[in-house]
C-alpha cells in the first residue's frame, strides 16, 4: 500500500509526520491549504451574480444563473464523494466498451456546448444591454447626414480580418462621423465597392444624439426606434438560451444513464470472471 504522505524536500514517505516535521531531514512541512468545493462554488456564484447585478440583468436570468451554479456545485460535491468511496474499495478494472467511450465523448461535447451557449448568450446579452444604456434617456431628433467621404478599413483581428466601414459628413452644418454598416447591412469587398454604394453627396436619414460622442452620435433611421432592436435581441436570448440549456441538460442526463447501464454489465462480468 502506498504511503499517504511524502516529504517534498527529501522524498521520505510515511503515513504520518509527527509535529509536521520530517524524521529523516528534520525540515518542517508547510500546512497545505485547501478550500471546500461548496465554498469555491459559493464564491463563483457570488462573483457571477454581482457582475449581473452591476450590468442590470433581469432578475429571472440572475436567478437561473444562481440555480445552475448551485446544482453544478452539488453535482461536483456528490461526484467527489462517490469517487472517494469508490477509490477506497478496490475492484478489478474492466475495459469499457466502445459504445461507452463514444457516449463519454458525446457527453463531453454536450457539456462544452452548454458552456458555449452560456458564454455567447452572456456576451450577446451584455452587448445589447450596453447598446440600450447608450441611448437610454438621451435626447435625439431626426435629420440627414450628407456623406463627404466614405472609408474602408481592414485590420487583423483575433478571429480573423476585421472590416470597418464609416464616413465623414455634414449634419446641420457640423462635421460628424457615421458607422455605415447599419445603413449598408453588409460589408463591401473594398474601397471601390464602398465608393459605388455610398458616393460623396449621398444623403442618409439619421437620428442625431447631441449628448453622445463619436460615431454613436449618428444612427440610421430604421423601422425600429433607437434601442428597440437591442431589446428584441435581449428577449430572444432570454427565450432561446434557457430552452437550449434545458435540452442539452436533458440529453446529457439521458446519455449518462445509458452509459452507466452499459458500464455496469461489463464490470459485473469481470467480477464474475475473477
């Protein structure tokens, strides 16, 4: 049976070190600090809920995040206890069938999909929330933007090339800057196509937000009023992300049960053979 503890200085192994001192080299051992899993889960939940409150997330979404974190902590604690009990009882190793290995990989991919769904849903919701706060309670009025010169910029981004299309123009006798993507609904292939789509002198109906800065001052007049598109994006996230998480969670639960049912007969057959 392997020793439970080892001296990090000389490598001496023993089941116990009296007074936390190595009997071979005489050096004092440092006390290892470990936090219980429920405390780490509570800290993660508190941090996530605090961030969501700071950005004024809806309370149902905050409650759902807290419940998911709580149940994940319970599941991790139960798995840790189960693994500790199973490790204390020696049992013969049995090769897993290929179907169980395939199900394990599928469960891992579904878990990754759950994480991606939460992450991208959080990012999309946060971007929409920032867009709403940018125009909330800001005075604006309808006017026109007369293009002086369009600009096409292509730069290297983290996920590939990033394209920015904007223009300088006049609004009420003052020079302003405008993001052209909401007006074009797509990115042109180059400066030549942009000049053909938005030549100098083009007049675009826009909203002017006099209290904002930069390109945020000018927004294209769309079918929806300012901020309404972002609110609809938030509503779609709140509708679709929980449904996707429930579906993925149900699939993971079913596959876990199937994998256990496949692994149990193999273990029983091995124990009978021994």
